[in-house]
C-alpha cells in the first residue's frame, strides 16, 4: 500500500480547522474526506467517494449503530411523550435539591448504567435534563457529565460491551489464549489511567472544586440567565386532562423500560440491539394498555424518535468514511512507524498513550484503532520488557480519550444529542477537562514506566 508520510495528517488538520471555523462537524468531515480522496486520485474523486460511502453503509457495525441509536431514539421519545421521563426527573429532583446534588445524581446514574457507552450517554443525558434544568445547569455541563462518565465507566467495568469487544481482540490477535482475554483485560484495569482520572474529575467539576474553564464557564453563565431549551413539540407529553396526566405519569413508566433494557442486554450477551428491541416490546404494551398514549400516536412517536437520531447518525457515518480514507492514506501506520523508535520499556506506556490518542482523536475511531495497534504495540512491549497490563492500559486509555475528546466521535455526538446541545458546543466545553485528564494520565504513565 502506498503511504503518504506526514502528508497523511493533512486531511485531519483540515477537518479540525473546518470544524472550529464552521462549528459543523459533518461539513468538516466531508471536507476531510474529499481532501483525502483528492490526494489519493485528483482525477477521480466522485467514484471513490460513492464507493466509500457505499462500503461504509454496508458495514455491519454501521448497520448495528443505526439500528441501536434509531431504536433508542424511539424508546426515549416514548418515555418523554408518556411522561415517564418527567416523573423520573421529578422523583430525582425531590432528592437532588441543589445544583451539585443534581449533577452528582447524573454522575451516579452514569456509573450504574455501565453496560454500554451509547446506552449510557443517551439514557443519562435524556433522563436528567429536567432535573438539571431546574437548577439552571447548562446543557453543555450535562453533556460533559454524561459523556465523561459513559466511556470511562464502560472501560473500567469488565461486564460491558467495551470489555467484551477488547477481550475478544486480545484473543483474536493471539495476545491472550482462548478464554483468557477477559482475565488479561481485567489485569489492565488499574492501568487505564485516563478512564480513572476522567471519571474522578467529574464530581470535582460538578461540586466546583475544579473551577469552570473557558467555554464551559461561558455556557454556565448563559444558562444562569436564559431559560432552558424546550423539547420538540412532538415529544411533549400527551395532554389528556390535568388529573389524568398526573395520575398516569408515574415513575414506573420510566423505570420498567430502562431496567428491561439493561436486563435484556445482559441476557443477550451484552447485545444492546437485542436489549432495546426487547425493551420496546415491553414498553409499547405497557403504555398502550394503560391508555397513556393512543396506539396510533404511539407509533407516530416511535417514528419521530427514530428521526431525531438522523442528524447524529449522519455524523457517525461521515466519521467512518473519514476513517476509511485515512486508512487508505496510511495515516495510522505512519504515526506508529514514527513513534516506534521511541519505544523503550520506560517510555513505551507514555508514547503508546500519546500517539494512539492522537490517532483515535483524528479518526474518531476508538474501537478500530485498538484493533489496528494491538498486533503492533503489544509484541513490541513484550520485546522491550514492558509489562503487558501496563501496555494494554495505555492503549485503552488512548481509546477512551479518543471516544471522549473527538468532536465527531460517536459517544460525543450521542451525549450532545441526548442533552439537547450542539455537538461542537459540547466538544469545545468538554475538551479542556479531557486535556487535564490526559495530562495527568501522561504523568502517571511516565511514573509507571520508570517504576
């Protein structure tokens, strides 16, 4: 495969610059795709563009993401329309009687829903909006708390989609023997420094022990004086008379669907797609038999909820296209080859974390980067005498940073969607705290490397 050396980084620079200027990640991503395709073959851009789009749309992972996120949008729409989300928020608001308690409740809920970061980011941000709105918390702060809890919690709990996937990669790459991937993954959990630090930073920011910084400070100042954004009209709870609404909008119409989502996802081997289908199969008759929503209105709501996920899903598809053209340019291989001479036992954890964090951030791919780098970095770690759990922890920390910080990463997009703020405003307000956690993790990897 032809490689483009340092020029392979140019499309990523274009994407970042375009996103900052336009504040529209989908425009930035397609610009980066076109620039990369022009580098590959300036005489023929449209053909490869169509082929790339088609191959991405045929990818099984993309199909899974579209179904999971679309159906989850339908489930959220039902919970909002039926008033279950409102009842849940009111129940929490009775306990969370201060701003700090509201944010800490959001953080705690994110720790509880650890099974999948998509589920976590969407469920937590969507269900806690009314609680945080009561205390004039900005939607950007809500998105930060949800997003900063989602991926890190999923990394650190070994019964999540992330743990299942990454342990499988360890086995398929012959790093661990068959059946031993999960035990090796668990041994690396103490060394996933970025996830630990990002997760622990959230309550410090929520309670004001770590001050507001830059764009987040501005967002919080605006939220203190402006009314919170309104929900789309089609998702407002059905009005069937004040007394009836008050009687039927009870918390179980939220708790039962969410618990069934978690339970069935677990039963079906951490498969969130099967979990959300099962949850919808329970929620539809649960609400319909109570008469909370008319049957015709219910299916209209399901379609409206699916449609609300089209915008974030388009960004995810564009991000996968950008990853594909970056692979064609040889960008990940270039970064790895550049840093490989620096790989000594002492410096390998830091170099692996920083270089792979850059690749993960640039491509918006947390899962894919790990699959690419494991067969390269881990044998190198074994050769120079770096402990495997430490090397794996560094790589997984890099994946967590990419998921957390990249403004077109899927978890970032979904947390913004669930919270009700723009993707770029969420990404820019969150980035300083992600960089703080990354800097502290870097210092930790230096210490661990020399220890």
